[in-house]
C-alpha cells in the first residue's frame, strides 16, 4: 500500500497556511530536562529477574531492605517477583516543587513482565548529578505475556511501562526568567524566509524594531525594548502570532513499507518515463539414474535445469511536461498503473536524471 501526501491537491492557499509562532520556534531557556534513576519493581507474579543472571537486582534489593532496617547480610534468597529497572522522565520547564510528572519504567534484567508491579521509591537525577524528583507507584505495562511448557505468546512490550504522575518534583531548576532582557527564538526548521517573516510579524505587532534575524535558525527578541511588564508578558503576546512558514521541497521514501511522502513544492522538469519488469527463473530438477539389480554400475545423479525468462509488458513511454506539479506527478504515475515499489524506482531514476527538483530522502 502506498501513501502519497500532497497538499497542492487540496487548496492553492495551502502554501500560505498560517502557523502559530509557538509551533515554529523554541524559546531560549524554555526547555525540558531529562531525568533518570535506577530502582526496583516488586510484586510481580513470578515474572521478575533471575538473580543468578542479574546480580545487580540482588544488590539493590539488599540495599533497600537494609535502609528499612532489615538485616539480610549473609542470607541467601532467590525471589522471582522483583526486577531491576531504569526510570526515565522529563522535567518540564518552570516545574515547581510538588508538581507531578509522568515516568517510564523499563526492565534491564531478564524479567519477563512488569505487569502488576510496584516501583519502590526511586530518586531521579539530572545531568548535573542532583536529584530533582522522586518516583514511586504502580506500573502500567503496555503488553502481556503467557507461556506453557511448549509455547509462549507475547503481545506488546510487557517489560516496559508507564506511571502517570508517578514522580514528584523535589527541586526546581535554577533559572531566573524574569531577569531576561532579550531572548532568542530558535526555529525548529531553519529557513531564511521563515525567519524574516517572524521578524516582520513581531516588529509589526509592537510597531517598532524589537526583533531581528540573526541567521536562518535564530531570531533575537529584545524584551526590554517592548516596555512590557515582564518577559512572560512579552512572550505571551508574540507566541500566538501566525506566520506562513517556508519549507524545502522534499520527497521522503520508506522502502520497508513502500510509503512515499512528497511536499507540495516538488517540481519535475520535462522528462520521459518508461518502466517494465524482467523475471529470470531457474529451476533445478536433478534425475537419479540407477543400474539394474545385481548388475555392474553405480548410481549417478544427472543434473536437469529449466531456464525461463518472463518479460512483462510494463508501461509505455510517458512524458511529464516542464514544471509538473506534485498533484500532476501523482495522477500521472497512478494512471500508468505502477506499483508502489515501481513508483519508488521511477522517482529514484527521475532524481538521478536531474529532473526531480527536490531533496530525495530514503529511509
């Protein structure tokens, strides 16, 4: 099955679609921070780590029990209802102490499933080594596994799960947003034309020059020149502004699934296309020759090969005129009756000929 996305076939005004500024840029300093921790999930129904294969699970279990006042030194125990996990989360910008955040729990040993398990209190550290949140709660696994003596069935990924609002922020990121006098707007897709339009939209809103383009991916915004009450007020005024972004013409091909996605700005120069399939088939059917009973001789394997060549009619030579648009390309290739794989090959050949004026990305 092939999926071809073309906005040009919908409306001519698609190129002028207005997008909010908050969906086009990232504000400097307003970002998330990754957190990670190492913890223990308990309460599993015999699907935990095998402690002989995962000694780190036993170590963390001993440490937790000793912190709780249980002396297990020298004891030998092999529970099957615990699993060592890595806990990851993202600390959102301006998160305050006491705010809940979601966490993801993933097994790192040979546990078969985390379904029904409970994560024990786990500190979450940032890149600076400081603890910013603490996670604990019941794991919601995203799959299920069942097995017997001779068969096993697994659906989804039962060794990873989510704990909604499973962590509590304990430390705030030291960032004084109110002290900013200027801020940089980083475009998610750098483009000089888009950056110039953002600069123009911001300056038009305030009626004076408060923003200027530094490069294709950055626009500087002078907060002090806006005379707003605070940086938050200034950002709140511009983030809802709408701008028509520009983008490069691209053709993205996924060979695994046969998916083709083309942007509306794709153009093709005048070119002729013809396509056909050639199949070479070789079949081996060896013949065994044996001597008569009690006669002299030996058994001989006589090779026998059948070779055939099949050539499908394919498609006739088709011409794509100068300046062909995306919708015309799609309609023309569909009219030729080509298959998804053949269409990918045709687009590759058109690109190789220099007639496809777009960035060609193969995944």
